[in-house]
C-alpha cells in the first residue's frame, strides 16, 4: 500500500515539474521576441574606426559577432568614462533555429551622456587569460554635441 502511494506521489511530482517547465516563460523571453531590426530602431549604429557625430541623449549602438559558448566575450572600455552610459546589451541568434554553440550577434546600446569626443574600445577575450587572451580589438569613435 505504501509503495502505491509513493508511486502516485512520485508520478504527480514529475507531472508538476514537467508542466511547470512547459507552462512558464524563461527570463527575458518577451524581450527576446523583439527582432534585431526592432531593437535597432531609432539608434545610431557605430562603425569601427569611423568618427560618428551624435547629440547628448542619442542612443548609440555597437553590433559585434560573438560566440559565448567558446568562453570568449566582449568587454567594453569607455574613454572618458562619463561620456557614454551603457544602457543594455543583448544577444540575437543568427538564424531561427536555436542551435547550442551557434554564433550570435551581440548588440550593445549606449547613450551619449556629455559633450566631447569619446572612444569605445571593445576586446574579444577569455577573461581568465588576461591581455594574452585578446583575440580581437575594435575601436569606435564618437563626437557628442549638445
């Protein structure tokens, strides 16, 4: 009799876990439903090596290719520090298929905080390898006016 109740309780527990996994959305799923084009709307897209003109309050966007599954990630450095403010960053899949380990597009948004010239330097590296682990560096330049 006890084993019958145990089997029923175990079956019910497994069913609840499975239903919970199917019925709930993952964190950020609503945001992820937004397309890359929608996410870029109304922003100024920066191009590596070129000076871009912006106004205080403008939203600037950097688009980088990444593959987080390799251990590499992009790190940003802003000079001067208070010239731009990081707003958000988000990965977008390059295809409709959700393939584990597939490359992604990383979109990073910044807002122009103060007047003057600013430099954004991005390094693609494995953080535990330090400077020796830098695989790529990309520099973006912005001139912010009022």
